[in-house]
C-alpha cells in the first residue's frame, strides 16, 4: 500500500477483535438428530436458536470457526434498503413479489430488534435512517424511479436533494428506522441460548456429501456421519447442490471495509452510493470513540486490481469526506449474487424437500439471512410462511435470468481463455519474502508464494472446480478463481466453494 501510511498488519474485522467466542470440538463420532445445520453464520445460528427453542434436537457443524465467514466480515447494516432494487423487482416480478421481498426483510429487521430487547443483548444496536444517494443526473433519475416504487409498495421513505455528509449529491432517498449492530456480539448470546436448549456445535468439521433419503445423512471429511430428518445448508456457497448447478446460477463479488478514526464528527445514519464504485458508510463506537466504516470497491472475485489498491481508494474517499486520523481495521468479504438478485432459500431441488439451502444474499445477509432462518423454522414445523414461493431455489424467471446467465457465463468463458493464454514472467528464485507470482515448474503453470519465514508454497494454478486459472489475492493471501469464486489458501486447501478439492501441491517438484 501507500508507503506513507501504516496499515493494520493483517485484514481483521473489528467485530472479531472486539469479541471472543468459545471454541467447540470437531465431530469425532457418528450421531443422529432432528436437524443438522451446516454453516455457522447468521442464518445457521439464528435457525438453530429458533428450532432449539421449538424443542427440536439440532446440531450445527462448521468447517472453520463459528462466525469466521461472511457474517464475521459484514459491515452489519440491518436494512431493507438494498440499493436500487424495488423498481427493478416491480418491473421483473410484479408488485406482489416486490412487496413480499420488502416485507420479508422488514420482518427480519423487526425480529433482530425484538431479539436484542428480549435477550437484553449488548451489541451496539442503534436505530438509523438508511440513505441511498446519487451524484449524477443519470442516477438521480433512477432514484426518482426507486422512490415511485417505494410509494407503490407502501415503503416509508423520503426523497431529498442533500444528505448530512460532505458528498456532492443530485438526489437521495431515505428509508426510516433501519438498524446497525455488532453482529458477533448479537449472535454470541443466541449461540449460548441454543446450547442451553440442548443444541450442539462442532467446529473444524467439513461436510463433504449427503446420502439422500427420508433420513438423510451428512458425511464429513473425517468419515463421521450425522443422520437426521432435515439438513439446512447455510454455507454461503451450497456444499451440496443436488446437481442443480448452482455455480452457473450465481456469481461471487468481493468488497472491502476500513474502520477509521476521523477528524470530522459523524452525523449518524447509514449511507450507500447508487453509482459505482460503491461507497458505503456507517459508524460504530469502540471504547467510547466513534469510528467510521468506509466500505465498497466491489468487484468479481479474482478479477480486481491488487487488493491494496481497493483499500487505498477507500482511504482516499475517507480523507475527502471526513478526514482520517488513523485506520484501525481493514477487511474484505465475499458475497454471492443470484441471476435475478432474489436469494435462494428453500429445498435444494423439488425432489429433495428435506435438504434446504440459503444462499445468494447479494451483500444484504443480516436481513436476508435472518429471513431465511425464520422461513426454515416455519418450513420444518410445517407452518405457513408467506415467502416460501418467492425465494424457492427451483424458480426461474426468464427476465432477467436468461440475460444475466448469458452475461455471467460469457464472462466465465472470457476469464477461462484469458487465464490459459497468460504466460508466467517470473521465476521462483525472483520471489521476495511475502510475495507470490505465477511461475512455471517442470513445464506446468504454478502459483508460488514465499512466506514470511522464507518457505515456499507452490500449487497448480488450475482451479479444481472447472479448470479456470486462479489469481493471487495479495491481501488475504489466497488464490482466487475468477470464474466461480472458489478460493484456496497458500497450500491449496479450499477456503471457499464451489470447488471441493484442493489445488495440487507442487512444492515437492522444486526439489
């Protein structure tokens, strides 16, 4: 990064620094239960909490640590204002479905607020107005259309020509009484309550497959199995997709956050730019001092500039708007988008009603993830849920799904060809400490990284999912696939799907 600025050493979300969670053991033996939840983020933990309180026997398994994925890396806005979405939904799906989407997310917001009150959770929850602003005439017109959509759908909002922060705007719309919080501080008491009700948690437990049937069985990497009545896969990218080819129906984006002390006082509220590059703002009080969270810089996974450039752009925006005195934390997150921007929540396929998935929250996981947990509770208890058909993963809307499918898969094809035609320009011997590059090892294209101790880690750069070429992420120190968003650590182990197998380790071939 900019040599004039000292950045926090490693990317680490402030939520994880502020909170410590109890560790849980890995699964070591076969078990049986009512419900197995795979994935320990906001969806899995909330669903576990809800179902355990309904008397269900529930086991949560997590491949890493609880809340170490997207939920732990969120900017943690709790809002139904999901960028420019309602005008688009009105045009594509009609008024009934657009209104249902708003209501599902508003219900989730109210549930979080009530849960904070009921359990007396200290999680820095505050009620804030959410603002979407436009800096160009083109996007001011889009905001006018969005405001008309609000009015048609009965959403309380206000159209305005200025906002309380120092950004030049042509127009803005607000959505009143939204929220923000510390997500880990919120979810920690839900985990505790879940365990007090008999729920069990196993970490460092990787689910690799499902044996289908009326009592499906989760198979884990170590061979231990869990037999149950219902499986909930809330693993960001579904670890099991029932041959429904979800990788071709979603795409992954990365985005970035800085948490900083500022010279100017923050006026309250949560803000998001309508234009690209995205700029997101909110505040958080840490140790009695108010920090500002500057977010944005979205790009498809594996296709951005150097990660440091994205942080630098956010730092520049922070300097312009509030004046930065110190950047305390920085981190990035990965989010999945469906073809039509509606999440997939429900049975993985029509023929497997007892295997449920929740994915594709398109950066709005605090409300969409909570809505998914509420839907799963109703589904498992055989209660009516008004949002079941809206979110069903087996849906297909020709517009916009076909267009988005063609665009995304043309991009995948382009990235595939680009990767295959690229030629390594560095030798392993050229690498400095903490540097990576694509090199050639015994005629094969390889990714080499020299760690801080001078040890080399060399992997085949061909993604094990559909054979695209991975790219180096210089901030998280991962190899990221530009085609479908799979990510691998320096030794090739899978960090994020859809890839299931590690990259081939070529370190031994250097000897």
